[in-house]
């Protein structure tokens, strides 16, 4: 008997949660060693090249999202021949993506000097550093990364996460050894590249063992009609992804060009922490992805909508608490963590506010995007996403000159909210669930208002102990968590979603894994 969607989602969330918690701790340890040994200039290069390569990853074009959608039905039907055909096609697509990424990446190399804006040059060859970053990003596409989509689409991502946890620990340990003993940035990047190769091989072996039929040589080729349908889905997914990339992968480039690459290093600590929380939310949400794909295939619209509201409330609860904690604790933590090295690592509370707004938008939109993709509604929101991304760049240049770092992040928050997020919520309500235009928007704004009110209460409660001592920081954490959780219970204790959440928790607690 198969495990339920809820049980599988719980296993994925548990494994993802363990990995992200370890990642959080290990990243802090390795980052402080990185800063002390190499400094802000290298940290700035890290952030800058990561953003450049995020733009290059557009060449993936959302192939993974489209393939996931096409895998849900054959996995539900146990149609191994169809699965083999899709995986073979996916493999060929990913290899083409790898070559494209290398080609575009090499073409960018002559213009690196326009992007890097350092007050003090680093001794390493920037082109060699950039090439190592490029190979690190592109090599997975040439190898076995495509295989990871199969356990993910089949609600078995937790099997991959076990391997990821092992390599996460290996990565951190080798980072520290290389930095402390050799103090070599090039060797640091080279070891990371080797570990990416090895982890891909190990995951490939695991997938082959669990899905032995994908190793069979007899694979039926997809028809021209199927390929045409697939690429139409890719086109819509690619446009949406382009907009998301223009939002999330241009800030470091703009900061480097307008304010200096070292400033990117100061911001990169904030970005690292936000990325960890965003990834945790994303992995939490993706724990439901395969179940949602199955739900969109087999269940009625009303059941889909009720399920969405329940999952959306769980995601909102987590994102809201994270947003409040980030706003209140960010600078207190950065002061204790890196402020002793250089006070410039601490950014203004205004910058933190705009970062938290963008984080809230990104976190709460993920579950809607999962339902959009799982239902095959790839066209929804794509044009506004691109328009918002372009507006963000233009507004960032304008406000960045006037208001500096605050202006760049204010542009992102404003563009996301008014051009992408609010219209996207309206469209999802109407076309995915067949509800009124403003049904979901009212719920979304209610959730956002509750979060803002909680932030205000927490801020004035903890203001006197903010950015003071270590012991006050722990008290600040305790008060922030207590007030955040209490606010959720007060605001939503009578809602059907809260009651459903408690019921699900009881079922998970009482349910035994079935073999």
C-alpha cells in the first residue's frame, strides 16, 4: 500500500528541514572563516558571480517545471514506458542547456571588467575565478542532475535529501580546511566543483537503484506532437522564469556597478540568510508538489481549492513568523556575527524592511506558483512577471542614484507587489480555481495585514534590547517567537484553515509508515 500524500509530504519536509538547519549552521561557520581569511572583496565576488550565473540559468527555460507536470500522470498510472520517454527527452534537453550556458558564459567574459567594481584588486585572475563558477553551475546539466526530478515528482525527494545532507557536511568541512590551511580562493572553488561532480554521481546511482527501468535501452521516442506541446509549455514557463530572474538575480549586479563590489559583500550576508529561509520555504512547498500534481489530475475544483487554502495557510504561517523574525533579529544577529570585524557589514533597518517585504512576497507566492504549474497553467502571470522585472531594473537605477542601497531594494519590493504579486493572486483565483477575482486577494491582504501588525508589536516590545548584548539577543529571539506565534493563534484561531491544520498534525502524529 502506498503512503498518503500527507505522509510523503511530511517525510520530505522533515528531511528538507534537517538539511536546511544543518546548512544554516554550517554556512555561518564557514562564512565567518571566509570573511576573516579572505575579506569583503572576495565575498562581493561570490555574490556578483552568483547573480550573473543565475541569469545564465535562464537557459534552463523552466524545462524542469514542464517535465514535472508531464510526469505526474504516468507516475500515477505506473506507465514506465512513458516515464522512460520523458526522462530520455529531459536528459537531451539538459545537455543542450549545459552547452548553451557554457557558450553564453564564455561570451560574457570580455565584459567582466564592467561588472566588477573593486576599490582594491584581488590577486587571483578574475577570469579563472569566473570560469570555475561557470563550470560549477553548468556541469550538473552535463551529468545526472536531470534524474533528481523523478523521485521529486514521485513524492520521494526525501531519498535525495539524505545524500544532500552528507555532501552538505563534506562541503563545509572541506571549505574550512582549504581556507584555514591553504588560504586559497582558487582551491576553495575547485573543491566545490569536484564535490558537485561526485554528488551528482551518487544521486544518479540511488535513482537507478530505485527506478531500474530508466536504465533500459529500449526507449520510445516522443512524437513531434508531444514535443511541440512540451515546448509550448516550456515557452510559457521560460517567460515567467525570465521575470523572476529579473527580480531576484540583478540586485547584486546593480549594486556592484553603481555602489561597488565590496558593498555586494556587505549585503551578501543578508542575502545568504534570506536565501536559506526562501529555500527552506521552497523545499517545504515542493514537499507538496507531487501530491498537488496528483490532486490536480484526480480531484474536483472544489477539493483543489479547499486543499489550496489549507496548504496556503500552513505556508503563510511559516513565512509570516520568518518575516517577523528577520525584521526584528537581522541586524542584532549581523552585529554579533560580523559586526566585530567591520561595522559596515550592518545595513540600515530601512534596507532590512524592504528585504523582508520582498521575502514575504517570494515566500507566499510559492504555493500559488506550484498550483499554477501543477495544473498546467503556465501562461498565467508570465507577461506581468516580465514587466515587473523590467520595471524593477529601471526603477532600481533611478532610485539607486537618489537613495543608494535603500532605493535599489525599495524598487524590488514596490515592483513585486503592485505589478506582479497582487495581479497574480487575482488571476490564480479566477482561472485556476474558478473563484471570484478578489476572493483570494482578500485572504492574501488579511494575512499580510496580520504580519505587519505583528512586526509593529514585536518591534516596540524589543526596541530597547535590539542590537545590544548576546543575552539580550537570546531574549529578543524568545520574545519575537512567542509574540509571532501568539499573533497567528489570536488572528486565525477560529478559521477553518487553522482547524484543518491541527487535524492534519494529529493525523501525521498518529499515522504509522506503511510498508
